[in-house]
C-alpha cells in the first residue's frame, strides 16, 4: 500500500475530505491532534477498529479512545453522563483530557478491548475536529506509532513507523503538547490513569480531590492491570538504552558526566538529555537540552522527538529527572517508561 501525505497547511479542506471518505470506508487515517498524532478508524465499526491493532502491532487487550467533535456526542457513547463529567467538559473540552465512564451499547467491544467502560476525548486541534465532523462518526484512535515506540509528534515520525501500512497521513506540523492526553477514570473516585497537560492540580481546582493510579511513577503492580490495561506494556522505547538520573540538578549532572565517561570507555555511543540549566556542565560531550526545568511543558514538547532522534544514533541515553509537580508528572511518567524504570537518585 502506498502512504500518501497531505499537508493541512496547504490542503486542509481537501485532505480532511479525503480522510473522512477513507474513515467511512473502514480504512485508517493518521491525523494531527494537539497532543500526538492519532491513527484513526470509524469508532462504530469493529472491523475497521481491528485494522488499527494490526497496523500498530498493538496487543488486542489494550482499549482505544473515541474522539468526538462536539460535547453532546458523549450522550450516545456513555450509558449516561455523570454530573462531574459535565463540569469537566465545560472546563477542559476541547483539549487534552480523556474521560472514562460506562459505555453505551452502541460502542463495539473492539474499541474497549472487551471492557464495559469507554474512554472519550474532544481534541482542540482544528484538523482533527474537521476530520471527525466530516466523517460523521466518532473516531477511535491510539497514538500513530508502532506499538512500544515513542508516540509520534510529527508526520515524519508517523511515516517512519507506518509507511506502507496505511493509506493517508494528514500532516499538520509538530504537535503543541507532545505528550498524550490526561486519562481520567470517572468510574468510582476520579482517578488519573495517565498524567498529561491537564494536570492533577488543574482538575482538583474544579472537582476537588483526584487520585493518582500508583503505576504512574512505578512499574505496574499485578492488581492494577485490570484498571489500566495500557500501562502494562513496554512503552515509548527508543532504540537506545535509557537511564534516568534524579536529584538536585548539579549533583545529577556530575553523576551523568561520570557515567558518560564509563559508557564511552566501553565503546558505547552515549548521549545526554539535559536541561537548559545544566547544559554548561556537559560542554564537549554529546548533549541535548530538553528545555527549561522551570517549564516542564517544554520538556514534554521535546521528549518524544529527542528520544526518537537521539535514540536512533546512540546506544545509551543518560537523562535528567525533574520534579513531578504539574506537567513534570507527565514528563517523568513517559521518561521512566522509556527507561524501563532504570533509575537512580543522587
Ligand atoms: O492524546 C491522546 O490521548 C492520543 C491522541 C491520538 O488522542 N491518543 C492516545 O491513545 O494516546 P493510546 O491508545 O495510545 O492511549 C490510550 C490509553 C491507553 O493507556 C489505554 O489503556 C487507556 O488509554 N484506555 C483506553 N480506554 C480505557 C478504558 N476503558 N479503561 C482504562 N484505560 C483505558
Ligand atoms: Mg500510545
């Protein structure tokens, strides 16, 4: 299959029309969102949804998110709309918040991987919304990477993983946030299953206490598998072996320098992912800045691109950890998973 790439800067209207037709015909379309690129199919067509799992090589017990273009569409996809969800929708939709609640009968079990709950989000990206509107159905879409790889934040990342496997990629340029949406379960106490740009602090300001699933900064315990199937798989893994060094920035940078020389003396190609604040400590070493420590959203926006680019040219990546406040939590959640939890604190 030939994979066509259409730039939305030049041909948004034509691109979304062609994309919507493909979706209606049960085919797959990769499209930009404000978080990462999605790989979409008609969310009401179980057979089309199965193609997503094939193209990604995704384990079929990992459920998908349904993307909608208007808030009122949740009524058809959830058994009912809890009051708290209305409050959250009014505050955070359209945007990077996914909510999970009991599914309506119309939602196929292919989307939910057999669960009685379904995840829904309304993206703010204009192209994504146009595509959903024109398709006239909710679009089921995971991140558009091969399973296990870092999520794509540019159309080139999607092409690298999906060339020849899907008919169309809509190229909307780099994604604004660069990490996937916050996933909040509303079944029982509100619980964050995956942190994102809508932070725990932002949610709590609107609805009061929100729990964090324990697996956010740790490997998944056996008891949790049922609540968050996606978290049990290997995630975001670049080609290189990633190590995370946490602690006071100066001390962490010192430890990273000494590890750098150790790996280099073993003949390994080593690179550092530091921050603006510590870059002066890495002069003459192969080092890239993730951004400003005081603005973790910049770290999020750069993480997956650097993991892909730097990871493909090196054997070892030494990365700095940061505070887990606000969007620092989303950053550390992705980084620790990319590292398979190889971490040390100085
Ligand atoms: O930002 C995003 O959310 C992107 C863009 C494309 O919208 N999508 C995305 O999808 O990240 P995906 O499939 O890569 O991640 C969805 C996560 C997985 O961890 C999955 O296990 C979880 O949401 N999930 C989906 N439905 C669920 C459900 N009913 N119960 C528990 N977890 C669910
Ligand atoms: Mg994913």
